[in-house]
């Protein structure tokens, strides 16, 4: 169990956020996140919506049906989350 799960529990939203943090310099698709996390496509879609709405995650459309997602490195909330993630992982190391 990773440090975030110990504190916040293992939820789909935390799993998606952790995946995006670990791949913060890459854009990805819903299906890519689903494949990497073991979550269903519909679960990823459901939990990524509030992350996009809060500005933590950027959504970019590619064509009519394809969307990519990436952490919003310009967001103050994202910066705080990354700082917390890095610090909590140092404590556990």
C-alpha cells in the first residue's frame, strides 16, 4: 500500500490521480489510464471529471471522440498536491 492509500484509502479517484502524478509529463487517454490502473473505462471517466473541473487535470480533445488528459502543471492546487505527494513518499522511504 502506498502512502496516499494509507492516508486517504484506495479509491478510484486516488488511483487515477496517482497514475497521472507518476506520468505527469505525458498526455494519456482514458483507455490508457484504465489499462495502467486496472480500473474500468467508465470508472476512469467518472472520477477524472471532477479533477478536470477543479483544474488539476487538463483535458484536450483530439478529434470528435478522443480526449487526452495531463496534470495541469500551471495549477496551484496541482503544485500543492505534487509537493505533498513527494514529501509523503520521502517519509515512507
